[in-house]
C-alpha cells in the first residue's frame, strides 16, 4: 500500500526489521533458540556451580569452563534443530558460532564482574549475566552463524 511517502535509505533497515518481525518462521526459530538456550543455561549454571563450589575455582575461570561446555551443547542443538534448514559447512559454521559465542562470553564476563562487584552472589550474578547477554547471542547467530543462504 503506497501512501505517497518517500522511502529513504535510512528507512530500509526498519522495513526489514518490520518484515522479519511479521514472519512466523522467525518467531518459531526464536522459541527453539530459547529452548536450546534454556538447556544451555541449565548446563552452564550446573557446570559453573560444580567448578566453583566442588572444584574450588575462582568465579572467572569457572565461568569460562562452564561456557565451553554450554556452547558445545548449544551449537549441537541449534545446528540440528533450531537452524536445521540453514546448515552450512560444520567447521565454518562452528567457527562463526564460536566467534559469536566468545563475544557473548566477553559481554557475560563483564556483566558478571560488575554484578559481583555490586554485591550479588556469584551464582545469582552468573544467572543474570547469562539472561542479559542472550539477545546478543541470538542476533549474532541468526544473522551470521546460521544465516540463510538463498
């Protein structure tokens, strides 16, 4: 429907975002990503707590260790389920996933540090940090790691 307005280059990203938000497949993919993320969240916190309380690691190495276990879980499930129709070469796609996830880890560690310094307990701080970084992780993986090549 043309209302007579002129579309500028600046309007194009908003139009793409609006179109993406109207696609049911994107919402279904987001739900799957969140389900996978929930399993990764549980894995991350369980491994983090184990490394922190049983192994006795400092909270930063514990966060890195739990990240490595959780990212492996998440890559596997996102590849075979969430982004099933968007599979690329397993190594190249895995490397992109690792880059996005490592960026998310950096953001996670910053948020974790700030929350711990603010007085939150280490496990609660990690739980919040994971939730706060998840949107960055989804967008990076949707648009780069598992981008649709059509």
